[in-house]
């Protein structure tokens, strides 16, 4: 049996990731990424802040302060936003920068890894907004048939 270097072992393990398998660690990542707040935070960090109906707010990704994110993400609790931001930071998708002001200013920005996911999340958000009427019509049709 040939010995493998650490790099070869990592490469083999990476090649063996298969989210269809129950024990694959990528399933936990997919679970986290499918959370609505994660999707919206990752999409928001590329927003120019204009979220008018029909407005394209897909500006260049930029850093945002906690308070900006909180205002933009209507309905998110402080606890949920904090937990979401911490999990994204832990996964290496965003960075947190605290500036020593009074009070402390905290901002969040996408990392290169987060940027690689940003367009997909923005696309998912856009798709949901564009097709919501279709989904609602299909639900109504289905509900009438099964009632």
C-alpha cells in the first residue's frame, strides 16, 4: 500500500464529499446556507441599500454596519441577526471589523469565499421575488384540487 502525503489525503477527502450521502459534512453547510437569514445577509452585503420594489440593488459588494443590516432585513431579531453573522464569520464567509469609537462601530464584509457565493444567493433572492406570483397561483390550484 502506497503512503499518501497530507496534501494527497486532503485532496482525496475533498473529492469524496457527496452531499447525497448521509454522513457528508457538506450537508451541515447546505443546511446553514439554506436558512433564510443567511441567504438574505449574503445578498444584502452586495446591496447599495436601495430596496425599492423593482429596484436592482445588486451593487458592488460592500461592508455594512450592523444597524444597516438590521434595518434592511425587516423582521430579523437582534438575536437571530447576531447568531447568523457569527455563523457566517465562523464559516469564513464574512469578516467582522470593530472600530473603537463611542459607541463601537461594527461592520461586516464578504470575504473572497463569501463573494464566491454572493451572486448565487442574490440570484436565489431575485428568483423568489420574480416567481412568487407563479408559486402562489400553483399553490391555490393545488389546494383546490386536493380539497
